[in-house]
C-alpha cells in the first residue's frame, strides 16, 4: 500500500494533486485546518480525481496548524495508522508550521519526503531512505479539471464550441479576421444590417432575401456591397446578389452566419483559432461559461471567459476587447485568472488597438499587474503564433 501525506494548501489547490498524480498512491492523507472537513474543500478534490480516473482513497486529517507539537502528533498518528514504511510526505505546500513539523517527523522517523523541484517537471526525494531520487512527470490537465479543482464547474461554451473548429472553419476565420480589422470602424453598422436581414421573415431556403435598405431604431442601414463582395471572395458569404431593391445571400455555414451577426466576436474567434493551430496547448476553450459558489452572497455565480488554454499544469486566461481597454478590464481578467487558474496561470488581454499609443494608462498598468498584452502589433498570424508559444513557455520557467 502506498500512502502519500499531503500538507493541504487552500490557496493553491493544484499543489494538493501534482505529487499524487505522479506517485499514484492508494491513499492520500490530507493534513490541514478544520476547513478541510467542509464539503466545499472536499468536493473539488474528489471531482478532480474522478476526472483523472484515479482510484485513490482520500483521508482528511484536521489538526491545529499553529502549534508545531500538534502537527507533529497528528503526523505521527498517521504514520502509526498506515505504517511509516508505506508513507511518503509531500513537503512542497501548506503553512510554515506544517512544513516545519513535517521535516522534523521525516528526519526523526526516517520517512521519505518529496518536493516539486521549482522550474522543472521533477519530483525529488529530499529526506528519508530515498534521498536524492527523482521522478519525472508529464502532466496534462483539461480545463474541466482545472475549473473543478478551483471549486467551479465548466457549464458550456457560449456562441461556438471547440468541436466546431474544423480545418475549414479555421481557414475561414483566418480570412475573415483581416477583413474585420480593415473595416472595424464601419463593422458595427454592417452587423446591424445583417442582424435584421437574417431575421426569420427574410429567410429564403438556405439563405436570405432582404431589402437593400433596412431601418434600425429609426436609422437607415444600407447593405455594404463592397464588404459583402469581399466576404464572398473570402468564402464567408455565398450566393450573393444585389439589385435595386433586394439583397440575397447565404453564409458558408450556420456558425459563420451566427458569428457574422455578432459585432465583437472576431477577435475572440481569431485568438481561439491561433491557440488551436499553434499546437502547444492541450485544451482550448472559447466563450467558457463557468459556475461557482459565492460564499459572501450564498448563491451560484456564472462568469464567461473569452478564451482559455491549458498545457501541463498552466493556463492562459484571455479577455478579448474590440473597444479601447481600460484598467477595469485588466482587473476583470486578473480576478478570473486567480479564481479559476493554478499558480502557473497567466492573465492575457487581447485588443485590436495599439495599447501604448491608444491606451497608455492601461498599457503601463498591465505591466505592473503582470497581465500580458496582445495588441494590433501582434495580430499578424505568424507573430501571434510566436507570441502564444512564448506565453506557453512562461509557466515552464515558473513551475
């Protein structure tokens, strides 16, 4: 029987599972304060192990964290219960009191103690009979698991799901996004026209047959013939014809049609497509809707995060803004990253503006906060792919 004793870390839940995923114990003993008896701390861990297909028994052992002698007594009781020859202690997390007590007991009882080696994918035995031994790991956690570990639940994707991102779809996105960028000033009015022109009353078989001029809130909106022709050349719009009174058109597919009627979706789609195509992420989600318990309000809260990617034990949480960013937007993505990400997570703000020229205060504030920026200067496809790969490598250095 293999028993891993973990010093429970309420602030960094991922630290409670990394060593367990590497050593694959039969029993995981969690030492911590009385909080670990609460369902809100137990449920996330059990959900995570279930998703990881790990059949591990979790034994919760609450003890007084602020008195070393109590922690020592608790550790010694665990060693007696399971046999010290079967036990390994992870000394990589928890409070200073827990770590001090664990180190003392491991030296006194000659029990193996392990620790995650910073900046590497290794677990090292730092005390006990196997001191110096190392185990290499290559862990890959889905975003479902990461959200579950934080006490949340990934409910669904918003307007488009990852399963829709076929090679045909990513090719369309790559062709449409530069058209959007070139026409971003007139894009809102163009979308207003499409939103009305695609109503059920104008449905004509697989396409639409709408008036050339439509009124939106009392204001005239004419179809933009040049833009429609450009989108037809890109493959987004099909069967487009225009006469003196009517505009007839179809879309390449239902997803493109839905996105063409959403004024702010293309940056999000483009970033998502690039994350998928660059091939360095294990899991990428777009419009990720997550639910979690708000202890202060006592109810369920839902948040939507534009694009999230994971690789190994790290993540990118990306907020996509087509308007000029302000410091509040930085705070928003920082909070979401801290709430649902691991300690290796990176907040990112993506925008179609030139941050340094158009939003200088937010640019320098992001630097202070550690929020990474992707702006108009990074959006050429090769540059964006390189930028994402650089951000992916960031948590390899931090891990």
